[in-house]
C-alpha cells in the first residue's frame, strides 16, 4: 500500500542552502521509493530576499517536481537584520502552511523542518487534527539563539524553549543531523533519531577528478563558502586574515553579518567577498583553495553545532580547518579528518591555517582520508535509505 508524507519547509529547491538541500533530498528520495510526497514551501527567495526569476508570484504556485507535488506560497520579504520582522515572516508562512495543510489530502506522516521553529507547534497541531504521525526535523535549536548571542528578550526565549520542549515530547519522532541536538532532546525523553547531513552522489561525481590547481609558489587561498550568520563567528576569520598578510582570504556567500564583516575587513587588502554562486562555479574555487575553513561562534552553541559545509569541503578533497568545539570537533580531530582549533580564537585559527599550508604532504594525506570518510559514511542517498526504513518502522509500530 502506498505511503504518503506531507512536508512543511520554508526552504526547498532551487534554493541551495543547507535547509533546502535537506528538505529536497528527503522529498525526492522518498518519491523514488514509492511514497506519495507533498511539500508546502515558499516561492524560492533565499538568500537574495527576492523571488527567483521564472516564478509567477501568484499563490499557491503548484507544480510536480521529480515526482513531488510542490505547493509554493508567497514569502513575506523583510530586512534580514530585523529579528522582530523575521519572526513575523516566519509566523506568516507557518500559519498559511498550516491552513493549506488542512485542505490537503490527509497523509500518513507530517514532517516539518527548522529553521522556522514555529512550524513545529503548528505542524504538531495540524498532525493531531488530521490524525497524522508528526515527525519534526530539527537542524538548529533556533529558540536558543537569543540566549547564546546575549540578546535580551525579556523572557521570550524561555517561553519558546518551554513550548518547543512541550512539542518535542508530543512528536512521534524527532530527527536531527547533529548528535548534540540528539542529546538535548534525549534529556527530556523525546524520541530522537540521528539522520546526518551528507553530500549527494551527483556532487561526488563532480569532484571525483577535481584537479587541485593550488601551487606552493602561489599565494595560498583560504576559502569560506556559506552563510554569513551571527552564529558562524566569521569575525574570527577576518582577524586571522589580519595575522596572515601573505595569504588571500575569499568569503563566498551572504547573510545578516555581511555588512559588519565588510566594515571589519575594510583595512585588509587580502580579504575579498563574493555573493552566492552555483555549485559548478564554486568548484572552480575549490580547485584553487589551499585550505577551506568552517567556523562556529564561541559559546554553548558551538558544542551542538555541525556545519554541513564541512562534508562538502572534504568531498572536494580539500584540507579543512574546523574552528569549533563539542562532539563534532572531537570526532574530526580523533579521526584525523581536519585540523581543529577552538572557536573565537584568531591566533589559533591563523596557526591552524599556516600548519596546513606549511605541511603540504600531511595536508594531502588528511584531505584524502577525509574524502574517503565522506564517500564511506556521508553519502546522502545511503543515509536516506535509513530514513526510509525509520519512517516505515514508525508507521508499523516497530522498534526504530
């Protein structure tokens, strides 16, 4: 008998952020396994805060994409640095997705995804009303961000944390890519399962014969590609660049911290920025990079963070510096997959980068070991086989 799943996600293909990749991979893979899949999402707009060309701004915009019914709603586009308006935009989509979900054909499973935390409570309510099994994919503990960033919210973050814990206990299952988040929910006795992030077989094919164009006699290129968010602590990378004037630093992406980073780096002639580019263009810079860097901001958040870009860097065969702490940092260091340094420490980051550049043979060995690890343990399609099994077990009442 055909199984069905309804997915509520603020991000989806053709967006290329981590959230969009994860939601899209869930939907498309399950469709190939015979599931009837419906996705309610927004018209693509991230990270540019404008709807992509080619999409008619009438909603709902409904299309069949790779066997998935995709229902797109109009986004409420607000300034990225206004936390209150971003919360209003999140609430707007969450409510409209909830209302549209009431009209959709009932599914066996309802899955909602973060970073829109309000999809959790409204998804839980929708699942109860429609008698669907509620699965919550939690990539980030976004309700803890104000506390970790030191922002005063007059107790609002306490309310949201209690609400999210309440919802978590009522979910049939929580899935997450991060062991630290598994531990967070296990402490409140919520059933949680680890579904790690990874890279696609298609991406592995693209980078299988990637030619390393970096030459020792050239100025080393240090690359960061991804979101310029507060929790990424990119100011540490800018400070490290100031200590390594013989190195070029390239930051590719966008986000709420971009203006601040531009201001911080304006006196440095070895730091450049580029907007988001597609994967094929990004591969050109992977070829040229001597080191790829992934960072998280110092604090409790870094202990539960696991930037998905790490696995992509490794799949491309590039030496990686991971600036963070917690379970993922310990794992990378223990397995010899990356050079690890503490977050928020530009001196340590500069030393780690220089260590890789000054020891090319060791760097190549580490990069090769990391690439083989990704091919063995972090192939997205293999991970999703387990996800499919977990969902079937959930519906049949078997032990997960």
